[in-house]
C-alpha cells in the first residue's frame, strides 16, 4: 500500500518540526515524544501505544522487516515516506534503520500507578543520564518490576535517548516522576519498605528481606542517593565490592539489587 505522503526535501516545514521535537520543551508543548527504530516502535505498538505519525525510509529499512506501516495505519497514524537525506536529518542515532514514530507523551503522574499488593519498585533519585534511566527500564521490564519512578529527575521519560536505551520498554513498564517529597509521600502512604542503596551501609543487599512490598532507591553515581532518601529508608544496603573501584554504574547497581529481590521472591514462592 503506498504511503499517504512522501517527503524528499530536508527543508520541508514538517521535517523542521520533527527535528524540533528533540528538545524537551517542544515535546512538552506538543504532548508527544519520538520513538526511533523498528524494534522500539514494534514494542510500543505491542504496548498499545497509538502513534500519531510514522516516518520510514525505504532506502534504509530492510525489506524483510514486518510491515509496520500497515499496523500504524490501522491505529490511525499518518504514514510518511521520506528520502534518505531527510531521514538522516531527523534521525538522532548512528546507523539508523529507517523508522521513526511520533507518539503521545508518556503518562508520568504518580496517581496513575497501581503497584499492586506486594510490588517491587525502583526509584531513581536525581539521575542525570538518559542512558542510565533507559538501561534501568530494560532491567525492570525483564525482572517484572511494578514501576520505575524518577525522583527529582534531570531528564524526562520522553527523552529520545531514554526511549532508545530502554529499547522501547519505557512503553511497557509503568513510569512516573515527581519531587523527592512527592515520591516519598506516595511511597510511605502505601506502606512500602524503602531500601536505600549506599556504599556507606554496613548490611549487604543479600542480608535484607526484599520479599515484601519494596522500593529500591538508587542515586546518581557521583552524588549518590540524596540524604532525604537515606534518612527515610527502612533498610540501608550495599553491594559487595572487592576491587579498587568504589562504585558501579548506577544501572548495574540497580540490576544487581533488583535481581537479588527477584531471587528472594522466587525462592520464597518455591
């Protein structure tokens, strides 16, 4: 089925608007975010995201890929075919595969979360790098985490690099954002145990009981977990470290802590 529209000029006003969406302010004003990559778009569609528009470049897209254009049209998207120079202008990654979608902004309010009776939640306090947030989301998706919450976030969940690093799982895992005060109030109102990850803790993560309703809180690598989270924590834990480095990448730390909780829960269920 032919595309509804074909654009061959990088100077096209629609293309300029698309490039502008790399900026957070433009995304917020338009109420949208960008998803680049066939796999990421496919995951978003599987998570029942209804794209507003889909751009694809036949010169870059593999001919044996599933027809995302038909699926996007079925969901009401405006499908646009673009030339290679146009796609290279709108793409924000190296080695683009010829697929880019504009989708509605991700819901990030705390009020929309429904964590269930015995959730495992990850809170990222003050994280700066979109790549770390995205990597934590991939772990959360794989581990069946109930939600990932950004406290005092520096970046937004709709940042194209968060979407990219998460491989699209930002659309599959419930996410939320808020100030630390708001997130702490939300957590404590639900009686969730706060487990603070800090290298100053005396207890190892393997010594903590992570089988109940639990929030694992991690902070930025340089600054660490903010004082309000450490002070309000029910349990403070550290990861065993035997080398010369005094810390791990925050996404690696979050993965270790999350899968320790998964291990304990599987052992308890068995």
